[in-house]
C-alpha cells in the first residue's frame, strides 16, 4: 500500500471537487492536520472513514487504495490486491497498538515496583507486596512483547527475566539494609528478643543490636538459624 501515492490521489480528488482541506475535514469530522497528514503520505485515514471519504470525493474504495482512477480491466485485479494490502495494513496497525499497550504495562509495572520502595517504610510488609506485584505486571507486558516467539523459548525468557528482576530487587534491598540501616523488605519473619531485633530473610540474617539506643548497631550475616538463647546473648 503506497501511502504517498494514495495521499496525492486524495489531494487531487479533493481539488477536483473544489474543496479545501478545512472543508473536507469538517465534512468528515476530523482535523485539518489529519487531512494534511493523509495527503502528505504520513498516515492513512481510519478504516471507518474510507466510505464517507470516497462518497465525498466521488471515487471508489478500490480507487482510493490503488491511489488512481481505474478502468474496468484493472478493477478486479486491483480489488484483490487491495484486499490483501488492507488486511496487512490493519494487521500492522493492530500489532503496533498491541506493542504500545505492552510498553505501557511494562512501564506501569516498573513504576509500581520502584515507587513502593520509596513510598512505604521498609518495616511495612506492603513494600515487598507491591514490589512483587509490580514485577508481575511488568512480566505480563514482557509476555505480550514475546508473544510471537515459540512457547518454550518464550517460557525460558520469561523465567530468566523474572529471576533477574527479583534478583535485582533483592540486591537493592540488601544494599539498602547495609548502607541505610533499614529493615529488609523481603524478610520471612521479624523477632524481638531482649535488646535484639532479628530479621530473617531468604539469603541472610540481620541483627539490630541495642535498637533505639545510642549504641545501636547492625550486623548482616549468612543464614545461621541461631537458637533463642544465642539471640538473647548475641549483642552482649
């Protein structure tokens, strides 16, 4: 489908009817810019406008899609060709729209994950819940983008991207605990014993010794599964 050729044909047909771009736009309930874009070959009229546009310009839809006047001999061949071109054009437009929606979903998911870290305090469980929720939305967008890939490759990529995304969240959480001395978001449980707050996470333990006192300090260790008595005496 030659958009430049079709655009010039629309412009010539409009001028033959002694219509300005503004007058044609008013008849079709579109903007002057839309008419200009059609005639410059930047884009095509919406499919719903084909019939009214052709009626105003006194041309057939087949001629519109061909970008020229057709005689009887050419009409049938062009008709079949234009059907195929229209289907292809519509498919590309739908795919482009779908890709745009997918990108919006991806950005929205990332926004939820990042904003949850900044908005909710680390002590709140909502921070981790919304972070994971955002990653799930992000993965829906990724899945839509990868829809044309074979299912097993698609599944592997989704698992890989999900694992990397969660790994990045956990790394960010660990850095935040280490540098900013804040409770880990992704913790299994929080235990208060004596002068110690113990945060149990999937990959490391955090001990907040003498919490809310002047000599408070934090310790990060590998998972050690200390006993109750060991936790009581940990900061002594």
